[in-house]
């Protein structure tokens, strides 16, 4: 009874999750300790000078870099890790967009108002109104920019992700965010945007009120810093911070949500830590809504990190199948509810849930099935009876649940949990059957630094933009409120990344 | 459908709430703009020097001052407002304490574990475990310190507040926090603690890593600052920040929760603004859980600010009566659920709820009834029928609800909402009857600056305490997680205020 949630989390994370990803946060904290003692003033000599310095090479950073370069600026992108792309490359490549020609071709009736309403519903009304609306309004422009300007290859089908009222998710053909990051990197290369990897931001440098550049550590390797070897980079027009969220930073995330200890795995790459957010706070940015940290309900405890289970979940098991509690054999939540509702519901049961779909429902995830089966993340069964036996689900209850669900599909109405059947969902009956275990992992930090609609970082005291400082993507807060809808990260990053790139050159 | 929550809030706050309290936040923002341009270095000349400087004269600040003075330090308390005490003087004077002789005399079985469990349940598990436990563990010591050392007069009865498993609220005889603040001020006077009013903190002054003093504006009047007239105060041992929360700071609170616009009234005094929190962030403190801002479910839209309705609610209508939705005539939530559950439930109905009790149930609030009736906040009726007609409640439904409720009381079990009946509750039947409208107001900011269990402010980067800097009370975050239980503010403030006062002198 004591510490119910706390203990529930500890017990089950310990039991079901893989090894923790705490190391990155801990190692960085060591570096920060050293750095914190120093107060960097404006250097007499700058090692390099650019018009625009972009921090981070994910969707937001590369979008900003491309726009700034197109406007004639001399642009460099600094990336901490040895490979570019951050979480963007390991995301599922789904992009919510309203009013696309793909939606029209499929007869989906959608509107900006409807998407904003979905974002508010998931976000519990904590969304910044103007920013949420801007993402929805410009989502199709961002989609067309990816497809028509960058040459990103998208499927011609739509997916219906949890929390969305209608199907509006457009997915890259390779079902990965790298399908967008790679064309972005290629465009940067064509345009002459420089990219430097293994560069760690130590300090933003402020002259009066204006951010004028950075002190960085070149040749950075996580956990093997040489903090003395620094370099000063000048940014004539400004700095765009697009360094991502901090879901992998166990030390920092537990200060905002003490339940999310090292026992909880994360979907994020190990570089998703808070040092750039802290720098933004240090120079006067306003940290907002930091304690809202999203758990992904489609993660599997049987693989590390983001893995491939989310693709099987998002495109097969959740839309086309069911999720049951193995103790009861029954569904317990709308499989297309928003992430928070689903993750909370799974955690409340106290043990991993079982996602199930059949051969027909599996098809949209077909290309990842070999790996998932080989790794033992997804299992394949000739009958639901065998699946029930394997996962220790009461057989009769599961069969009865499947029959009820099939009746709902046939009737076009889910009388149990109001799951929307607008994707031509099929009944669950065509063998073989596929099963997966779900247990949430830390996925997205909704909170971050406050920006205005021009992607300018707002000073906590004056409420005015900090000259020379812009931010976009997961490092910012407000757009998503309490809970980000699935596949709204990409439009958020691209819409505000492009705005940041367009605005910084005007400085 | 669009912006459901947003519009709900806007519409109803506009409709039912009184004038906003936005002015204080706006005026202070103007001052801050000016101040932000300056970077205060260590002055050559200090105007005054003390061992310990305490900011804020509420429960936490005065507790710290008394302890520091008792340990031999030369102490000054700086208060921004013209009168001391801040929100502490206008609070209801209820103090949760575990294991008191009063509980024992009434045969209440309680434990530290039980109180911590209650705090976790309301806090959604976001509580800092060590801090929550420390408040519960030291709550009785704090209660006895107030009663036996300070001479605070408490009733010899207990109250059962929402979210607590058992009655553990000890209330001052005058049912106001001023019943504690005044003896504290008297003790400060006896001990030789100085108190300066109308002093506004402009800047904390840091030398190297250590906080060494402050720049302040003396003769401060809210909205009429003379920012040029500053004074430097040295703190040889350290500064204790106990400046309270920011629920009255509309400008800042909406950056954390955009729903809480100026249309929403607050229970707080107008000085409850964020400037000291921002100073703590500026010098390297870690702002945690700032977006959790509590709405008081016992506030009346028919009076301004905190008012007297919360006393009628907390001691009469909620424990001894019922709350109904006037559209249905039915109860809709456990009247002793935690504040968040009740406030959310009221807001969900879309209109103010009606709290009702009878002549017997009213007795614990008797001393405030004349004022409440005179001001038209509470109304008195000879029959429930008349009450129903006045508030436009369906009469038959209300009478049926009262009958059901009375049956539950007689049976000792609430079959509708599991309200605990452990206070010898009476049935609702002794005329006259009393009615009040409830609509939530912004009440408490759960988040704040991170401290450790020694009340030391923790550096966001190094995770080490910032030398010379302590904080206690509502300006800190973590103890309460997502939602503070009623009457846990006083033990929180006194426990950590005393710790801060004891620790700062050791520096």
C-alpha cells in the first residue's frame, strides 16, 4: 500500500526491463561539474566563424540548417554523436499531416481544427495554443516539403495512430525516420551546409543580452571527455538549439519525475541528455512543463531501446489486432487511445500486456517481421490456443475476447473501448497469429525551453526573445502539453526547425 | 469540440470567477525587465551585514529565522509586502500531524507510512521520496513545537481533510494560519530577529560558487517600484529563500499551465509571484515540476481570493454534508477525495457545484457563518426544497440524493463514492440547511526549486548544494508531487523551514 506507484514502477521495471541507460547521464554530469566552475566570457579569439550555428542534426536541426542556407547564410551543424540524426533516425518515420493529397485520395475527411483538438485532448489542455495550431496548420506544407523538395519516399497508404480522430499518418517507405534524415543530409551537402560530428556544446557565449557563439569540445566521445580542449565558434546571426530531449538522461529526468529511475528503459539513443537544455536555462531561457515525460506504450521489454516492436505495434497489433491483460485474457484499453492513456493502463495492470494480430493484420509490418521473430520479440502461433498457452493467458477468456472483438469489427463499432474502425480493419481469424509483450519505456520529453511562434527563445524575466538564440524540436516545450500524439514529432520538428532557420538569418 | 479544456476553462472562468489578479505579475514583469539588463557583481561596500538573511515571513521563513537565531546567528527576515505572513496568514490554520496526543486521545490509528501513502496517492507518485517522508516523520514534532514552544492555540478536536485516510488535521482555535504566524512573529521579537517589511529582492549575489548576499529594493510598494534605489545586504552564513509560491503570478503560471489565465481567480495574496523562484534558477537552482499548479476545490466564485468559503467547506460541507451537480441534483465525487480529483470533477461538469450541510454539520464552521451569510457566499434555507429552488437543482433528485446519503451515513458506508465516515458524521436532516457554490481557484504551486533533505538548493549541473543558499516552503518542489494534500503545507513549511535555519548556521 505504501508508495504504491513508486514500488509498482520499481518492481516491474526491475523485473521486466532490460539494463538501464543511466550511464550517459551520469558521465555527462561529471563533465558538467567541471564545466560549471567556469564562467565563460567573450573570447578575444574565435576559432571559427559562421552566420548560423545549428546544434543537433535531427529533423529540427537539419530543417533549420537547410532554410538558413537557402536564405544565403553560411551554416554549420554541430552534432555531439559520431553519427548524425539522433533519435530522428531511429524513429518510426510516421508523419502526421492534415489535408494532404494522400488523405484526399483515401477519402479521409480531416481539418486543422480536428488535429488541434486531438492534440489538446492528449495534451490535457496544457498545449501552447498558438504553437499547437501552427504545427497542425503547417503539417501538410512540411509533408510536401519532405516529399517534393527533399525527395523523401512515402507510402501511398495512411496509418491511424493512437489518439488521432482519423488516419493522418504518412510513413516513409522504409518505415524509419532515417528515410527523412538521409535526404535532409544530402540536401545539406548539396547546399553546402557543413556538418561537424563529435562536437559537444560546453557553453553558450553571451555578450550583453545577445548569444554570440559557443564554446565546444571537438573530438568528443561520450564518457571520454577532454574538457580542457575547447574551441570557440562565433555565430554572427545566431544559434539554433535543436539538441533534442532528455529521456535518456536518468539523472535529470528523475529530478522531474522521480518514478523514472534507471530501472526504466528508454527508447532514446544514449545522447538524449539534458546539457543543452541546462545551457538554455543558464542563459535566461524559461523551462516549461519539464515533468511531463512520455512513456511509449508500444515498447517491448524483450529488446533494448526503441527496437522494432513499436513498428509492429503501431502498424499491425494496435490498429489491426488487440491488446489483452495476460491475467484476464481481456482487453483493458482502446488500442488507439493516446500514448499516456495506454501506458498508464498497462502500468496499472502491474505486468506486460500482450499485443496480438493475425496474418492479415500483420501485413503493414511485414518487412520487420523476420527480425522480430528471429530476436524472439514477436512470436508466431498456428492458433490462438497456442498463443494463449505460451503467454499463460486463460484460453477460454482469450477466445471469447477475440470473438467479441470480431463481432465489433463486423458491426463497425467497438462496444467495449470505442476503438475507431475506420481503416477497413479485418477480423482476427487468419492464422498464423502473432504475439508481443508490451511494457512502457521513456520516450519523449514534452517539456523544454519556451519559444515563441518565431522559434525565438523567450527570456524568463523580460518575456522578450533572447537575441541570437532560437530553438526547435524536442528541446522546446509547450506544443504537446501533457502528452504528445504519435507521429506529431516530425511535423513539430520540421515546422519549427524551418521557422528557426528562416528567422535566424533575419537577425 | 475544438480546444475543449481550453474553452471550458475560459468560458467558465469568465462566467463564474471574479476579477483577475493578473496585475501583480504584469507589474513585476516590468520591474524584472529593467533588472535583467544588469549583472550584479559583488559590491565593494555592503550596506548591512547579517549572519543569515531570510526571504519571506510566512511559516517557512519564520521557522528558519527562529532556529537560526536560537543557534546564535544574527538574523534578519525580509518581507516584500507591507504586512508579514504572506499566504500563511490567510490559510485555514489546519496542520496535518501524525501520532499526536490529540490523535491518541481521539483513538485515531495513524502512522508515518499511512500519511506518506496518502501523499503519494494524491501526488501521483511524483513526490520526492525522502522529502515526503521527512515531512510526515517530523509532522508531530512540528505540531508540538508550535503548541508547546511557540504557544499556538489548537482546538482539541481533529478534522478529516480530503485525501487523508484518517483524521489528522489539527486546527488553530481561530481557524486561521495567523494563529501560528503571530506567535512566530512574537518569538522572533523575543529572540531578537529583525524583520524588515517592504523589501523586494532584486538579485542574489554570487561570489564564485557561493551566495554571499542580496541586492534589494527597500521601501518597496507593489506596482510602484523605484528600481534604482537599491541596497546591498551581506549574508555571512547564507540566505534562506522562503518566498512562497507563484499562484498569483498569472504571467508566469500560464507559461507552465496555459489554462490558468487571468480569468481564473486565485486564493493567494497578490505578492505570490515568481521573481524569487526566477532568481534561484538564475543562480543555478533546478526548477522541478513547475507545471503542477493546484486548484482549490473549496473556493467560492461569490467572493474574491481565498475568502471564508474554504473554512465552511473543509470543516462543514465536505466532511459533514454533500456536494451535488445542480443540473442533476446528484453527488459526483467523494467529498473527501484529494483536491485535484475534486477540482477536476467540478470543472468537468462545466459549472459551479453546490455544497450543502445542515445545522449540525455546520457547527465546526460556526464562527465564520455570520460573515459568509452576510456576504451572500453561503445561503440559509428552512428546507432542502427551498435550497433546491434557489440553486435551480431538480428537487426530487436532490431529496432522493439526500435520502441515499443519509442511508449511507447510517450504515457507515458510502456505496456511491466511498467517502470515509470516521468522524461520527451525522445524517443530513436538521434544519436549517446551508448552501454554497464551489468553483476552483489557483491555490498552490507544487513545483519549485529543488532542495535536498538539508534544505540546500541543488545546482542543476553539478548536483551539489549551492554554498550559502537554502530554501523551504512553497518555493521548493518535490515534496508534494502532482498534488498537495490539504493541511500538509504547514508541516512542510515548518519542517523544512526549521531544517534550513538549523543548517544555514553550520555553513
